[in-house]
C-alpha cells in the first residue's frame, strides 16, 4: 500500500480551488498550511495501479503548480 506525503503548491490565487480539487480525488487528504500558501497532501492508495492512476489525475489538475514529495513508503 503506497503512502506518500507532499507539499502541494497551488497556482497563484488558486489555493482554495486546489484544496477542493484534491478533496474530490480518492485516496487524498489535503490540509492547508497555517502560514504559507501551500497545502499538505497525503495519499494512501491500495496498490501500485491505483497509485499510478492517481498520479495521472494529479498531473492534470489546473490549480496545481507543483508537488514536492516529503515522504514515500511502499509495502513490499
């Protein structure tokens, strides 16, 4: 079960939209940072195929500028 955490950087002025976009995706939990215009994103997918599908969806989000991975773990 792949678990990853990221700092999610929204496009300028799109923090709230990015929060909504991420909340609409399965296997995602996003929380706004208190003092920055970024979000903390944790993903927890059941398998590698679901993780690949989620990554494709994340790459298509118009409100997302970039993701910076902070942690990744995959159970063998």
